[in-house]
């Protein structure tokens, strides 16, 4: 009887740790961050910052940074015009920045 109780307790403990681990895992998607004003904390929009000449970068979930060229910004506006209304955050405030919303759904685009 005691062995069964120990096994049951162990199983419950294992399940609790597993569920806690799954729910506390943070998944971080790509973020659009201002590289010109590093301490920007959402007090302006991406569109206003771009109009002032600020530079932006996309930072992916691996921490890889891509500085966006003016041409890339123009194309991004065409595919995702709502991004201009997003609150702007600098690289020092990246934890508060919203994730870039997917515009093509969850199905990956085919590679060539």
C-alpha cells in the first residue's frame, strides 16, 4: 500500500512539474524595434517615428536582428499597413514591445 502511494505521489508530482513547465515556457515571436531611439517606450507610433526618419529593425525569436532599409519599410507597409499604427518601442524596451502580427496566417510560405 505504501509503495502504491509513493508511486501515485511521484506521478502527480511529475504531472505538476510538466504542466507548469509547459505553461511557463515563453514563446517570443518577431518584434519591430526602433534602433534610433533605444529607450522609446510606446509613446509614439511606428508611422510617426518613420516619418521623423527613425530606423527600425526586426528582431526574431533567436535574437537575430535585421535593420530595415527604406525599400523594405515601403514593402512592409504594403503587406502589413496596420504596422504603422503599432506603438513604437526601442531596443532597450524590447520586453514591452508587441509581437509583429502574422499577415499570411499560420501556413508557411513555400520556399523555392
